[in-house]
């Protein structure tokens, strides 16, 4: 609709796009004025039962998560005004600040979407990752204004922010983004599964760390085996040795042989003397 539809080239482009000729039963200028009047009457609330006007979002609005992921808040074609609440948690130990980044785009990957605003929520209690929580309320107005209210349920601290949602993407961006969505659904699901398994594995390893540091309990004694007896042998005292040696030898017992001295080894000088002695003979 509109005065531009009178231009032949515009009419031809419209017919090529919709695969049918444009209807000329409605005056192009009056159609715009009629639509504006119906919208104003619907907002005033006087004729809602006769004409239903439903404003929807043309593209998905989401929140950036770790691992290049996006958590959709308002899906494409969601009615406005609208309001949703979600709970998020920390991704690191002792994290006291969470960055809320709002993205615009239908891709599940944050790197393929367009950032449109956000803010930092600080003052969280320090705790292991996954324990500190934050409640975020998203409110979309008919004028396209997104209001964010972040609240820490543990401390009661609250922060607010407002973002003017505007189409910051081009037509070619929309076409390139929407067209490949169906073929890559399987790969997106696989990527999300890998990320989920990785986070689950990290939590499991974190829970197993305290158990590994504890000392293992001593094993109970096995049935049928006795503990080794302690060594009760002691070294005899000098008095006991003297008393034992002074005892008389029993009758018929042979005397102990005396130790024989080993022959002394000849030195080099003795070898030389004996050599000359043998030659002189």
C-alpha cells in the first residue's frame, strides 16, 4: 500500500515477489490512513471485539550465555506487549558480577547474533559456580522498549535497565540468517549436547575433588590370617655372656678348636729377597 505502488516498476516487483498481481480494489493512500485509524482505535480499547490487531516481534530477542550460546527470551512472532522471567546462575567460582548481554537474531550461536544492549549486575555473594542465582524479568512494551529487572534472591539487591529494541540488521542479514536454520538444526542440537555434557562433567569432577583428598580408611584384618608376632629377642648382657663362658664343659664334650691365624701375605720386598736367594743357590 501507499503511493509508491502506483509506480509500474514497484508494482512489477511486488507481483514478482508474491507471485500474483497486486489488488487495486483499495485506494493506496486511503489504505494507509485506514490502517492507522484502526490501530489507534484498537489501542484506545473501544472496538477490540470487532477488529483484532496483534503486534509481534519480527526477530528473536535472547540473552547471551557462556559457550557462545543464546537463551531465547522472546521468540520470533511472539506477541507484544509481553513479559517473561528467567533464572540464571554463575559460571565461575566466587563470581560476584554477571554481564547481561541482549542479542537480536534467530541463531542459537551468540557470535551470529547482533548485540543491542545490556548491563552488568554486581554484588552477588561469592559462592561456587552454579550456586549463586539471579532472577531477571524481561518486559517488552508495544513501543518496542525492553525493560530488564535483575534481582538477587539471596541479598534482595535489584538493578534495572531499559533497551530500545530497533532493527539493527539489514534485509540480507535476515535472509542469510533465516535460510540456513533448517539444515543446521541437527548440528546446533549436537553442539548444545556437547556443551551440556561438558558442564555436567565439570560439576561431577568438582564434587569428586573433596572425596579424593580424604585419607582412605585402614583395611580391616582379613579372616584366617593372624598378625605377625612381635620380635621379643633381646641382646644378652656382658654379665650373661661371662656366666655362660665360665660354666664347666660337660663330660665327653670335645674342646672347641682354636682359630688358626691366616698366613701373612708376603710383601714386595720379601718377594725380591727370596728371588735373589734362590738365584744365589
